[in-house]
């Protein structure tokens, strides 16, 4: 299964959805990437994360950290490919934090993992949650980059397998709202 394109895998897994979606950013979209549908296939997760890990093969990574929920499988598979540990952050009282006895040693070289980056909000929450441990954040690895801004994380380098542009709309300018199409709120944020 070496180097199969992620778009091909998304299609096979029925993970590129079409409809009327309310995104975590508050924007609306006609398409939504539901990477959980892709990552439910361990062989796809393994192969994609091996490809993503190759982009960081010359960095010494000690630990991979991903946000719950989308980044957990990606962090785990990246860590396996890199031969290091994996942990995840999760929200408690709306604040992203390390729980379950997870810890980061001062100076550890961290790779942050995510399935899809759009606004970067979850990754920024992970960065904020781990900063008190004083790690060295080496980079951000994401399967899909949907962001529209360059330099989303200041000087932290980000790599992805694919950059995808999906048109978004404010509620006021949304053609699906004007056509009165039902709105769906996918994803992990309520």
C-alpha cells in the first residue's frame, strides 16, 4: 500500500462528506473531511502516518502529542513510525490539558500531531497546554492542511500530506442557508 494518495484514501473511506456543515470556526461549508472515517482503517492510518513521519525523519523527536479526539490516532501512528512515545491532551472544563498521568520532561523534543488543521485552534490549545512543561516543539504534523493562512503557528514548522481548499461561508453569505438546506454540526466540539 506504499504511498497511496490521501485523497484516494479519503474517497475509498467515504470520508469527504458533502452537505451543509457548521464548522468549529463558525463558518459554513458544502464539504467536510471526517478523518475518523478514514482512520477507522488501521492500514490507512499506518501508511499515511509513515508517509508523514518521513517528513520529520531527520529531526530527533522524543514524544508525539495530539489533541483528543482527532489527533489521538495520528499521534499514536506517528509515534510508532518514529519509534517514540505518544500522548494526548483533552479538554476538561473547556480547557485543553494533559491528564491520565501523562507528563512531559523539560526540554523533550515534541512533535504535535493532528488529523486536519483548518483554523489551528486545537493545535494552539495543545501548545498552550504543554508550554508549562518547557518542551522544545519541533514541528506540527497533520494529514490534511485546510488552513487559509500561512505561518499559522508563528515560527513552528508544519508539514502535511495534502493541502486542500474547501470553500467556506459566513452564515449571512452561505448559499446552503439561503436554499434552506439542513445544517449539520460534525466534529468533536459541541
